[in-house]
C-alpha cells in the first residue's frame, strides 16, 4: 500500500521515502539507472523518465551526495504533464 511519500511495509510499519525522477534524455541517465539497479532501488520506468523511491536515512544521504544535483524530486502536488501545482493556474 502506498500513500504519498509513505509506504506500508507488511508487519514492519511505515517507511518514509522520497520520490525522484530523471529524464530519459539526460546525459547522466545510464549512470543513474546503473546506480539504482546496483542499490536495489524501487523504480518505475516510463518512456520519458524513470521515477524511483529513496528511503530516508543513509540511502537518501548517499543518493543526494551522488546524484542530488542530477535528479529532480517529485512534487506530489504538481501535475507532471503541465508542471502546474494543484489549485494554481
């Protein structure tokens, strides 16, 4: 079960995750995807971008140090097609 930036893990409880994406045409895309796979990060591949979820804590710190300047955080209130936040025009 997924609710925004939280995921319910079987009997463990709630886990806070941050969602990011990288566009397929980004020159760093192959290296980021390699890092995602090597670190067993959950991801969702699309034609134009790949979205993925990073656990808060050490995993997020390593990600930010490595790819924080390359990957974009997902704003859950923004429409990814128009780029407009819900309720704004």
